């Protein structure tokens, strides 16, 4: 009997149980719902030669930075698929294996070619999408548009599929068409409410269009059904904290950090724990709610073990802010030096904006606001190249905004904030939080 995945693509397994558990595992992985790893493990137990299940399990390991396990399973999958896999499965496994080996540029190149041949290979389609996807972390200045273009090119292959609609909607939201993005994402969420990616994408759309109360109610009604072990539990809580800050409630935002986001209690992947923690603590500090130094140090101790070296621009920027706020100048300068070396070697796709933000972080922490503004102003348009989402990158924009205000440049600060308000007309926004005069 021949088995297929949920999108009608063949699976090289003779086990009905393995095929069924694989389909379940992929849906759980694609919805960021707990149980994906267990389902994929069951598929592998039912058929130890099932290369796609091993490759998908490698992907799940990679998300949680379990690098040794990820590479081991990817290597086994490569060997297996070489013996009995179809052309599609061989390409599929190769792409996933490359992501475990730190070859994102090659993985992206093969992904785009693969999707031209097998556009309904949803797990491979997922790789360039999202705030932490291959497009976002490519260093491209137009990665928001690239995601939309990819989704639009292949959307006729997916119809009303809940997973595809989730990322089609999110891509439009991040590319500035928030009305369409919210509408499309709502269709996905209505089909499958046990879909953390859809909840997350809707929250982004509501944040961008200023529907703060809608976002608060959405999260409050949904988060209790999502287990704390879920991939995005801490990040959705981070969005709750941002909404609290939009309403000027720094105490609630601080409580959310302590109860759901801090590294001692947050089971999310290390990348999420570090970046969510840094950006929320920084925003609290910027909002006039001083963060205790031991809170910064706890996060720094945790993050330092996971991200001691450069390699991912989004990580490097957040680690620079973290080391600056803890006054670890030697670590910050070492990171900047390494970034400059990589840039001169042509190994820094996002370009000079990354070390520039790191230098600005030190100037800001030392309250040298004029220097901070002088560094950030010329590169502000290139901040998009570090990846992440608009909501995440606003932290860098806020850094420039505060630096301009504190260095005697109120007109420039107002101009910057007016551009943000045009893009995101939130009910209170930064104008109230940071005291910029109307």
C-alpha cells in the first residue's frame, strides 16, 4: 500500500502507523502545538527506515537548538533516503539536513528550486517563512516582500489550507497590508484554533492596526488552552506584555516577564527565551520601569551559554543589547570585533548595520545619546536586514527615538514617531510612553 502526506505527496514507508503518526507530527509542528516530537518519535519507532520522519524530527531538534541530535538524525535520514527515497524526498531531506549544518544560504537556494517542482511540500515551504525563517535571516532588505511573493506564487496549490493561510496572512501583515493579512489569518484560525502560529499572526496584525483591546481579549481567551510547553507560549506572553506597555501598565508587563518569560521558568527554544527577554526588559527600562541588575544578569548568564559567538544577526543584536545593559564591555567589544572580521570576510549577509547597532547599544547604555543617534540614524533603514518582525525591530527604532530626544533633537524624534504612527496607529503608542510632545 502506498502512503501519502496530507498534501498528497508520497511517503516511502510501508507502515500505516508510521505514515499516520508522521502526518500528525507535521501538523503539530506546523501549528506549533505540543506533541510534535512525540508523534514523530512514534513514526520512527514504527519504521526505523522512514527517512522523512527522521528529517522532520531533526527539524524539531533544531528548533530547540538540540544540535547534536538534529545533525545525527539528519545524517541518518540522508543515508536512508539515498537508498530508497524518491527525488522529492531526497531533495526534502537534503534541505533539512543543510539547515542543521548551518548552511542557510544553500538551504534557501535549494528550497526555492524544490518548491518550483513540489510546491505542496509544506514543511519545506515553511522554511523561508516566519520571523525566524530563511528569508528573514538571510540579510535581505526585502525579505518581507520575498515572503509575500513566494506565498502568492504558490497559493493556488493550497486553497483554504489552514497552515498555508496562516503564513500567507502573516506575510501580508509584515509586508504592510495589515487589513488583508488579518482577514486571511482569521480564516486560518477559524479552521484550526489549536494553531499557535495563527494566534501569533493575528496578534501581530492587531498590534499593527492598533486593535490592542482585540489582541488582549484574543490572547486572554486562547492562552489558557495552550500548554506552557508549547513552542510559542512564552512568545505569546511577550505579546501580552507589549500590549500592557501600550496601555502604560509597566507593572503588568514586569509581572508577565517574571511569571512566564524569564529563563528559569520558560521552556521555549533558547533563541526565543533570549530575544523575548532582552526586548521586553529593554522596553520596560525605556518606559521608566527600572529593571533590577540581577534580572539582567540572570538573563545574561542563561544567554551566554547558548550564544557565546556571532553567527546570526538577530541574535547578535540582542546579545549586544544584553551585554551592554549588564556592563559587560569586554564581551560586547569582542562580539563587535568578530562581527567586523566576518563582515570583511564577506560572511555577514546583513552588512554593517549589525556592528553599528552593537556600537550604538554601548553608547546608549553609557547614556552617550548623541553618539548613539549619530550611529543609528544613517543605518535606520537597514535594520530590517537583521530579521525578526516589525514588532521585534521596534526596539531598535525606540533606541534611536530616545537617543534623539535626549540629545536635543526633538524635531527629528517627532518625525520618526510620526512615521511610526502612520504605519501603526496604535491607541497610545510610544508618544505617551516616551513623552514626545504631540
